[in-house]
C-alpha cells in the first residue's frame, strides 16, 4: 500500500475521530459532574443537525447568500438552541432522579433519546427520509497521489479539534471550569462552600450538548446528509469511546474517540468485507472493558460502602 | 356483539334489501408499500396510484362492488413487511393485494401470502426470484424483472467503449441480484470488473470502499441498490475524488436521487424496464387524472404499474366475486389484458413480460430518456473512457 | 404464628379476579371501535393501579400466596377458554401468542434484572439467537422440534456466557455498555454475514410435533376451519405456564434469596459469604435461556427471521416492558407486555406513534412511580407469612 493511500485512510480516520471525540467529551463531562450517563446525547446531536438544517432553510428564505454567513448562522443557532435543550433535559429529567438507582437515570435518558428521535421522525416534514444537508464549505481539493485533501474536510477537522481544545481550556483555566471540577470531585463539599450546584450542573450539560450540536452540524456538512437515526449509533460510539478512554477524564474521551475511529478504519482495511468494521470495533471495546473494567485511563475513586 | 350466525343472517338480509335499493357490497383491497423511510416517494406514489384506481372504479356506476383500499406501510424492511402481510392476510375481509416496491420485502412475504391464500399482484419489485423461485399461485407481477435491465445496461455501456467497472451493491437480495445479473452480462459483452464491494443497506460511510476503488481506477462505478445509498455513494465519490461515470439501476430512478445530490447528479445513468409514463399507451390519461386528484406526491417511476395492478385485481373481482380462491384462479388466467402500461400477459410463473428497457440520464436536474438527451447527440459528454 | 398459618384465606375473590381478567382480555381483543379500545385500556390501567390498595386486592394476594395450586389451574383454564373463543380468528390468536412469547422473554429479563440486578440491554439479541438457531436447525437438520427449541435456549445461554467475564468485571454503566455493544454487534454481524441470510433473513419452517403440523389450519367439520395459530397459542400458553412456575419456585427458594441479596447490595452480600459471581452467572444464563426458547418458538410461528427484528430498539422495548410492569413482578410484566404489544395494534391511531408514546410513558413512570404498574410484593418466606 503506497503512502498516499495510507494517508487517505488516516485522513478518513481523523474526520471520524474528531466527530466521535466531540461526542465522547460530552459524555465524560456529564459523567464527571453528575455520575450520569446521558444516553440521549446522540439524539441531541441529531436534533442539533436538524436545527442547523432549519436555520439554513430559514436564512436562505430570508435571502442570505454568502456561504460563510450561512455556515456561521447554522452553527450558532444549532449550538445555542441545543445548549438550551441539554440544560432543559438536565433540569427536568436528570436532576429529579439524582437519588434514584443509576439504572433509572440510564433508562430515563435512553427513553428521552427515543422521544427526541421519534419526535423528529414523526413531526418534521417527511422526517423518516434522509435529508440533504447544504454544501456550504468550499469544495476544492488538493491531491497528492491517491490522497485527496479537500478543504472542507480540513476545515471541519480543524474546527472540531479547536472546539475540543476550547472546552478543555474552559474546564482547566477558567473559574467556571474550576467550579465544574469542584462539583465533579465532591458535590456536597462544593455546595457547602457556597457553589450553586444546580446552576453548575445545568451549565455543564449546556456545554456538553452544545459540543454535540457542533458534532451534528459537522457530520451534516461532511456527509451532506442527515437522518433521524444518525444519533443512535453516534451516541453509542461516543459512549463507548468515553468509556474505553476512562469516564470522567477529558483526555480519555479524546483518546477513546480517535481510538474507535482507528479501529473502524483498521477493520475496513483488514477485512475482505469492509462492513465487518463495526463488529470488529465493538468486539474490541468489549475486550478492552474486560481487561480494564474502568477504561484505559482508569477511574480513580473510592467507593463508600 | 351478536353471535356469528345471527350476524351473517342479518348481513344477508341487509344485502338483499340493499341489492333491491342498489347499494353495493364493500370489498377490501390491501396496498402494501414503503410509505416511510428512504424510498417512501415510490411507496407513496404507488399508493396514490392505487387509490386513484379505486376512486375511479367507485365512481363508475357499472361496477358491481364498492372498493375500499387499505394501505399498509412495509417500511422497506423484510420483517415489517412480513408483519403487515400477516396482518392483511389474516384479515378475512381483505380479498386481494397490490404489493411491494422493495424486492427484499417481496421476497420475504411470498410465503405468507401463499400460507393464507391471498392473491397479490406485485407492482414495483424487480428481483426475478419473487416469481421464479417458487410455484405459488398467489403471487403475480405486472412490472418486469432486473434481468432485462442489466442485459441492456451491459450492452449499452460496452457499446460506449467503457471497459473497466467497479461494482458496489447492497447486501440485500436486491443488490445481490443486480450484481449477479450485471456481472454475467458484462462478462458476455467483454467488460471487466476490477472490484466488487458489498455494503449494508443503511451504511453511512463509504470512505473505506471508495478509497480502495480509487486505487483500482475504474471507468464506471456500477451501483446495485436504491436511492438513499446511491445519493451517499455519489456524494462521497466526489469528496474522495473518484472520477468515474456513475451507473445505477431502476432503484435510483427517482426524484429523490436528484434532490439529494443537486448538481452532482448530472451525468448519472440508469436503466429501467417500461417506458416513462408520458410514453405509455394510457400514460397521458393516467397523469391527467392523477394530477386532478391533487396528491401530495408524484406517481414516481412505478405509479403506473400500481395503477394497472389495482385495476387488474378489481376487474378479476368484478368477474368472479370477492372470493380469494376464485380471484387467484382468474388472475392466473390473465392474457392480453389492456392496461395503462401496455398489454399484460402472465407466463406460467405469473410474470408479465415487459420487453422495453429505457435508458435514463440525469440532465439539468431531471431524469431524461437517453435518446432525447444532449449526451446522445454529442452536445454533452460523459466522463470519457 | 401457628394460628395464622392455620387460617385459610377465601379463594373466591381470587377466582373472580381471574375471571374478570379473562373477560377483559376477550373484550379487548374483540372490540373494533377505537373509543371502546381506548376506554378499555384506560380502565385497565386504573384498575391495576387501584388494585393493590383495596382489601379485595389484599385478599387476592393472600389467596395466591397460600393456596396457589387451585388458583393456578383456574387461571390456566380461563386462559384456555379465551384462546378457544378466538379459535377462528387468525389475527387475535397471533396477538395472544406474540404477547405470551414476548412475555416469556421478558420473564427471562426479569430474572436477570429484577431478581439479580444484572442489567441486560441485549434481550432482543438473545431472542434472535433462539430464532436463528430454530431457522438453521429446522431447515437443515432433522432434529425434532422440541429439541430445536431447547437448542435455541442452550445456544442463547452459551453465547451469553461469552459476555459473562466482561460483565462480572464491570459495574453499573460499564456493564450496561457491554450489553449495549453486544446488541449492536449482534445485529451488525447478522447483517453482514451471508451464511445466516444477511439482511434478507432466513425462512423458518413451521413447528411439527409428534406428527402434528402447527402450520396447517385445523378443519372442524365441513364449514369451519380453525386458525393454525391456535396450535401456537396453546403451545405458548403451556410454555409460559411452565416458566411462571419455574420463576415462582426460583423466587421462593434459597436461590431467589441469594439473587435478591446480590441485587440489593453486592458488597454486603460478598461480606456475608455469597459468591456474587456465581449468582450473577446463574441469573444471566437462565434469563438468556428463557429468551432463547421464546425466540425459537416465535421464529417458528412467524416463519421468518431477519436482523432488523432484533435491533437495539427492540431490546429497549423489552426493558421498557420490564420496568413498566414493575421490576420483579411476573404478573406485572405480562400485563405490561400485553399493553405494549397489543394496544398499538388495536388503537390504529397510535400505531405510528407507539415508540414515542411508550418512551414518554416510561419517562413518566420513572419520574413518578418507579416501581411500575404492579410493584413487586414483599418476599414471603413461608405461605401466609406477614399477611393478616
């Protein structure tokens, strides 16, 4: 296999990995703060993509022509609206069940995800059909042998990585981030010290959901297609990535995201039938969990009995 | 609820009274197609066409019965198809069916119709096995099979001097059938297949397959599958810089393909049995009446076939009455039946022969018959071999 | 204590309750008018919710705990009568058999989840293992069909044992991930694997037992022909009765006690000397076996298996049934199965919205009544223990 072909595979993997990492970071944030796995995350991503589509349709109808403005409008609207959605889900579904057994939380978020998915399928006009997503980014490309680097892929990868870095900086360098980490570490003490627990939780969910919305718009811009079922698989993959990397650890989430994308790409190359790549990737996830039950970057926690 | 014999007696009394007044007995037909999902455009078109047939028949004073159409959604999934087929067949008030656009669903449900003895006429599924792999008297088909379209495709494309193909097909029986027949005919016509790739019907990402294909440098990419997948593959071909002609089957001849791709659809080829609706014998009349009803969706590629199938079934019922066995025997005997899609004659496997294959190309955002297009007369060029 | 044990509860309230349920089932399957269906459904839910609080409810519960044998026969008889009344109606019998078989699979999930606390988000995958086993064995071998059913169960248990090691080493969310990953892996594997039919699936021959072919209509005299689904419905009823018996014995025994201990507090159980791993393995495997047997029977009845029938969404439906019904209560699980599976068929208007409605419903249940429709009753160490 020549180098440029390998390079193409690496590029494909990078694109997928960026999307997965964005989703995984969201999962890890929620888990860190509230010990909750918000399974509706993937479907929130999907709603974000649809919000972007609606924004595009609205802006075009208003006569906006410039691709840059449209892209900006699409991303901003998706990010802001979905941040609100994430906070709302936290406020009404997750926080009330804080004392309940964790399985109830898992279930309620799973069901919330199903509600979102079905709502789009039923209430968005022809929601059950895949919808074309506008081609807003420059389509030129530059070729090195078998490797074709398109500008839109490059932009999206850069944007995705930048957003992850931004969230990382937010969590480690700002006061808000400090508050989030405090609540994640010990929520009771944080409250005693005077932090507004509920507000911090809502903000965290908003940030994580905003990141998911960005991932959804990225997927839409890359594949030029969105459909109501795209969130389910992406959510599970994002969750697997976060778990494999180690829940609660931001670096672990990023690692897990790129690792999963790498596994899929490897599986596609190795196997004669590329469709086995998902089977391969999930099997490896199960194996990794067996070897390291709390993820590659293990959770360091003491459990009070 | 009254006990059954008493109800039957009451029904008979009412019928007699009604017969004296002139009211007609209600007869139920079932229409099954993909009303939701990626190919819903075709399913809805077919349903509207069948609905049109029923309405026109009910408006006809000479009809002996009043027809009711029960429309069920098979979602283009075999398991859902089996469920709704079972539901329709186990309902004894449904006399016959106009069924299926998706070959995968039609293949799965033939056993159900046979088990319950429900006569059905297929209107859109092209896999040959649906009528040829078994000998169930219940299953008939008015549209053609994929054998002829692939034969014509192979001859035409090699005639245009193309020699190297990469084949992508979905792993359902539909895609596998296309792969089988196209490969066979291509070999006979001297074409060479440099790589064959099977993909799942709901696959999102084709970068792995297309990267391999790019390395193999084919002149044409043949796609055996339906519209949603076709849209994705064509889009990603462009992203990865795979420069080849995109050749599809009847599965992508739909407006949804062009909507999904925009300018990228330009120059895609496809082959379909039968003529475009405007050129069919009863086509113009059908379109006029279809548009008069103001349905939300166009009839799409196979709407006329659904219309013909529904009329075929209703004519059989008019002749022998609403009895499943009798209708089945009557349908088996169909010879030289005149319909909007031409003459229908069933062979010994209840398959209609549709000899005409139309070649389509996308030009300026529409599927145009090849002979009428600017590609045929040289004004525009496909990617050259 | 001995005075209490000597007090025999009256049986007639329990018989009356069984009769009322049977009448309701008959009416529910028979009525066509949409408002009637909706009214019946709402009425049933309200009745179930109120049941536990009335004295009648307490009396019925007492009767079932002390003298179950005549009551069980009565229930079986009532169920058989309902099935017989629908002898010619294909669709009603198909619905009954579907509820019974899905209920059987969900009982398996109840053992895993309600008794031992082992969460399983891949119930539909094990259901599918049973189905595919039946497809392959019945088509290609001459194995007698009762053994095919057993093989379905055994294979489901065997494949489940592949997951046992990861499941034992993980807790909570991580364990959930294992089963979710498996559910997705299973469906994807079936879809890409041509040997098992790929996305097109496989056809499954009908059941034949002792020369009796389940797939032929049963002629009764000249005019009438009983639906062939009758055989399946009766068979499913017997399977379910057996499973209920098994579950009751399991729950009452020291095995059930151990499972409960492991569920309630793993660490404390380990401290007290319970072999947590062993009990989890038992529950998980037994649950999968039940799901596999149910899947094999269901496949033979519908005659068809395809990967799209056994997705993650189907597993979620099973989990919803278990939660809605009341975790650990077999009767609740059956009631929830009937509600979730039959209501969308009868109430056409909600057919399209059923996933949405049921998810929303489960959310409400989890927020306001996490114990479900029929909460699990307190453990009874001896007949009559703790009841007035």
